[in-house]
C-alpha cells in the first residue's frame, strides 16, 4: 500500500518534470526593440539551421518592422506591436541583414548568422533531442532519474524488511 502510493507520487513528479521541460523552447531566439526605440535588441544573433527567430515587441512608442535585405523574411508593415516568427530551414546557413524600414537611416539594422545544422545520423523526423549526447543537455532529468532509482531501491528494501 505504502509502496503503491510512493510509486504514484514518483509518476506524478515525473509528469511535472516533463511539463516543465517542455515549456522551454531552446530553438527560439527573440529579437525585440531596445529602450532607445531605434535599435533592435539584440541587434546581432547567431542561430542554427532549424531555429526560429521571433521578432517581438509591444507598446512601442514608434512603429517598427523587420525586413531582410533580400526579402527572405518580412514582418510586414511597421507596427507598435509585432509578433512575427521566421524559421531558418536547413540549407539557409549564411549571414542575413535585416532592417526596420522607417528607421534604417538612423541605424536600426540587425544581423542574423545562421550556422549549418550539425550532421546527424538519425532520420529527419528526429529533433535535436534525439541525438545520442543528450545527457549533457539535460542534466536535470538525468539527476531526477538517478534520484528515482535511489528512491525505488529504498522503497524495495523497506517493503522487504516489513515482510
Ligand atoms: Cu524602427
């Protein structure tokens, strides 16, 4: 009985852990507008193929947009509130310059460097989480797993002791 409820608690904890981990989106880079209202922040970012750059600002004093020089992406008309995402697909590695059209003349210019995706032996449908070296990227779940094993061992020993 006691062992059973302990297992349930472990399961619940495991589920919560998973949810917490999913909330983070490590593949998204947010570019906003800084307090001077005439600069992107950060104005220069480096991402990897497959990553998403999100242009996000709200309640700005001036309307802005983000337009890539060659038209690769375009957030549309300058707005005080913008939430525009662009994903750099595999094969788009390179350096891209984008501008805020109303404020390009005063230097509201940004740069995105897209690095090639790391070579992968796995199939296309596997994301970065499927790579073999995921242990280094996810220390928390690993620690949790280790803790669970210890807890289980203690639990089993107790139930055996109680007969
Ligand atoms: Cu602007």
